[in-house]
């Protein structure tokens, strides 16, 4: 409880709030965090049967060699994210009065769905709600309005989108493993917004990091870099890997944010 009170005090005293989030942020909404092979295979038992872990399946080569499998995986995730309601913790963060920015490795669009401004979010690994050419034949990115139907028994997509320019198969605008074809334009624009926001910080900044693990440490590294640059206080909310922060809270996102809100 001392950590909760300390976190609430730090947030109350801050003028600026940087929210950094990994896959653990969505767990309380019912989303999988793909933690370890077993966690991934629980969400996608067919992948276990195929002998594929998350890193193996989240690879752009499948769009070339087996697009039905690639779009079964990403189409299923797209349908899941569209049907998921962000948990109460998102609203608690949204209602905090500080000037806020979000930096996340999640590709699910849940922060936008919860009401956060598109202009105050960096999705550093891209977003499933946008498409690009698999080639890519150009730098164009467009909104993903596709309805992907999936045969779950065979784990095959029954349809998939094509590039509007060249007619090749389209893919989500997501940075995958071993990916040299990710179109970075949208992420670059988000990073420009982020850098502009950072340049205006003239008072106390607090970083609230939620559900960001060590396996892909992009978010943790950003939290720590900004903490050091701005002499900010880092609150790390993570039931398993909360170490290395000024305030370490070993619990899940929704529970912690609800408890903190009672002291604000």
C-alpha cells in the first residue's frame, strides 16, 4: 500500500504524465500478452500444433509463403481487438488532469478506443488498424477496414486484402520480427509529435509504465531514457518484472490504477 500512496503522491505533484505501456496493459481487458511460448500457445493452440512460437509466426515471410496462415493470425487478432472494450484503468488514466502522452509497443489501438487523442500517442511497433503493401511498392499506408473471415479449424484466412497500387497482398502496418519492409511513415509522424511534446516540458514529469516486460524491452528502455533525461520519477506497474524503477508495484494494471485513483 505504501507504493500505491507514493505513486498517487508523485502523480498529484506532476504537471506532465508520460504513460508507457506494453502487452500487460491489455490483459485486464481480456487480451492475451503472449508471455512465453506456453502463453502464446494457450491463445493460439494451432500454432503449437504447427511448432510455431510468437516470434516465428509474427514474421513477414508468411505473407509471401503462406498468406492464408499469416492473415489467419493477424485477422484473428484484428477481430479480437475490434471486439475488446478497454478496461477501467484506461479511463482512470484518461481522466487524470496532467498533460499526457502515450508511448506503447501495443498494436491494438486500445488507447484510441478509450478516448486518448491520436496526436498524443506513439505506437512504436505500428498498428493493426492500418495496412501497407507487402512489397512495399510505395510508402502508402491506409486504414484497415477489412473484414477478415477465418476458418479456425484449419486456421486459414478465407480472404485477405490487396495493395491498392500494385495488387500484391497487403499486410498490417506492424513491425514484425526480422522485418525489413515495415513502412515507418506513420510511426515517424507520431515520434515527431512526441518529441515536440517532450521539448515543451518545463516542470515535473512522472512516467507511469504499465505491463512492459523484458523480453522485448523497447518500452522499458524508453521509460528509463526519459527518466534520466528529465530527472523524472518512474512508476513501474508489472506483476512479474517491476524492478528498476523509482516506485515498483508488483500487481496488474487495472487493480493498481483503481487503487491509485482512490488517493488522487
